[in-house]
C-alpha cells in the first residue's frame, strides 16, 4: 500500500498461513515467493520485516478466476465438507493451471541448486509437479493447511487426477491430520498409477512420495510475551469494563468464513438467553469476524446472515449501552487480539470443518494465569491435540453446544486450572518452530 509521502509499505495479510509461516521464514533465511495481494503488482524482489520476498504478478481477471473462483469457490468448499456447494467452471481451472505454472517458473528461477522448496496450500497444488519438470534437482515439500477430503467428496472434482498428480510431484506431502494423509493415499491409489508400498506412494518411474501429518502451530513465545505485558493486561481489564463487567465473557475470533460455525455459536448463545439460562448481564459474547474474501458471493451471503443474527439477538436482549453480542467486523493488531484473549473467560471455537485452527492455540498460549476454558469443535484439526483439556463439541448439535458453553462458564477454578495445564503442556512444547523442524527434517532426510 502507498503511504502519505508516496512511499510503499507492506501490510501482512490476515489469516493462519502467514501467522504460522512468517517466523519460520525468518529462521530459515529463505526467499518467499508469493502474490502481493494487488492486481498487476510485480515489484522487484525486496526485503521487509526480515524476509526476502519475490512477487508473482496476477491480473485482475486471474484474481477473479484463479483466486476467487477456483481456489475459493471450488477447492475451499470442496475441501471443507461441501458446506457450500463448490462450483466447477472450466475457465477457472484454466486460470488455476496458468497461475500455478507462473509460480513454478518463479520458484525455479530463484531456487539454488539442490535447494529445498516448500510449497504452501490449496492454491498451488499443481506446482510440485510443474516445478519438478523444470528443476529435477530440487527437493520439494508441500503442506496443505486445510483439510483433505475423503474420496466421496474429492471424486466430484472434474480435475481430480490432475490435482493428485500435481501433488505427487512433491517428495513429501504434509497434512494437518493423519486422516487427511490417508485420504490422499487412497485417492492417489484410486485415480493415479501410484501404489502404496511400505508407507510410501510409489510412482511408475519408481520415485517415492511420502504423505504424513504435521499438525501446524503458532509462535507460542510471541503470544505469551504479549500476554505478560502489563499494558496488554491493563487493556484486557479495560475491555472487561467496556463490555459491562459481566461474569462471563465468551469470545470468538475468526475470519468471516462459513466454515467457522459462527452462526451455530450465535444460535446457541441466543437460545441460552431466550431460555434465561444466562442473562445479558451475566454473559456477553464478543465476536471478532475478520473481513475475508469479500468479493466471493458465498461470503457476502454469509455476512448478511451473520449480521441479521447479531441484530436479532441484540434487538431482543440488549439494552442501551449493553448489547448481548459485541460484533466486530475488522482486523486487529496482535496486541489487541491478545488483550481480547486475556479478557475472555470462555473461548468458543466452533468450526464445521477446519484444517487446524490457530486461534485455539493462541488462546492457550495467552493463558499463563491458568484461567479460562476452551470450547473446541471436534471438526477442527486442533481437536486431535487439545481434546484432553478442551471441551470438545459437535457444533451441529445446538443443545450439546449450549450445554457445553454453560459448563464452561460455570467451571470451577480448580478444574479450569487442571484443564489449562494440560492444554499448555501440549501447546508450549509443540510450537511452530518444532513443526518447521520436523517437516523440513523429514524432507531433507528423503
Ligand atoms: P485460517 O482459516 O485463517 O487458517 P486460523 O488457523 O484460525 O484460520 O488462523 C487465523 C489467524 O488469523 C490467527 O492467527 C488469528 O489470530 C488471526 N486473526 C483472526 N482474526 C483476526 C483479526 N480480526 N485481526 C487480526 N488477526 C486475526 C488456515 C486454515 C486453518 C489453519 C491455518 C494454519 O483454515 O485451519 O490452522 O491456515 O495452517
């Protein structure tokens, strides 16, 4: 973006991928090949925020077809349990191929001899194969940040074989959960000539591809340091007062996405108020919903639905100066986010499907005071690791969700402490640098 004096400054894009990878890129001193976020933008390679960045340009039309279209209106809903119906358009697929090729060429031109190239996420699934054709000397890793669907869903994709072959160009394909890795293995066996032998997929030319789970995490230290900062703690206390010092602050922090189950959360909270299980003086729900993919139709519809729900709940149960739901449709800096995490008695994470969910791990990292409770959907990847200390829920089961939210609100402090200890034992010993070391070590060992 341009600043007032005409200079250019860079703003990091919101979301889990950048949160997780920025510290890894700083630690490994590599170049990050990516899109700047604006159409036709192709600055020369530059450094910012301790990272070397190489920009790949994209036209406005490609953004519409490749990014908003194939990536976010075909693959995203298909990989998230078809919560929204995926759209299959041949011109979107053509744009996906063209942009993947451009990324492969860019990576091929900056990678040193025998370098490790680590490709991220569903927007670039053809790059491993394309890059291998250009640069057979490279070691190629791929990590999928979102779920990988079972055969019943993936088989819908008209280009299923091409996507699988694209991924099979990698030496190592990493997933968030073990189930995703086995979905990939069985799909590769069904739709390509690969055969699973001794835990590796063996291709026709004899090359082996490993599919494994590497659950991603966050930079725990960064969140913990902010949470210990007296100014942030003061801000948390102020937030509590600003929302009326209720007994229970429930918090949701999500990109405004239909996978995140924000509506299910509101429905449960609204019913608790309607029945009088909690009063608006006792409990408020603060929902941070970061604007996301605003040009994609399903996201526009979602925003309307969510805001209708907020309006209804506040209309029915709010008073002047005291809404029952505090709905914030904007991005926040890390300091304010951590202050919110510290102010929250119950963190409500209810995705219908989520690769991992870093917000759950951020909440745990912030709570060195061993207070607070985490309500976590069993459909988030994080449930595999945090199931012992969190309250797991099926967000489709509204009665179950209501019961669990009430239990979390009424949790006795000793049990809260015990649960938070369990959660923190896991999160603090599994931060993103461990994830990076494990996946990059596995890749180098091939
Ligand atoms: P996301 O779907 O973006 O990530 P998540 O893992 O929760 O979901 O990460 C969101 C990140 O954005 C968190 O670090 C959070 O703090 C931050 N954030 C959210 N709202 C914000 C706001 N208003 N202002 C500033 N920051 C905000 C994808 C997958 C996930 C997977 C990650 C990482 O969908 O399942 O966990 O990648 O692999």
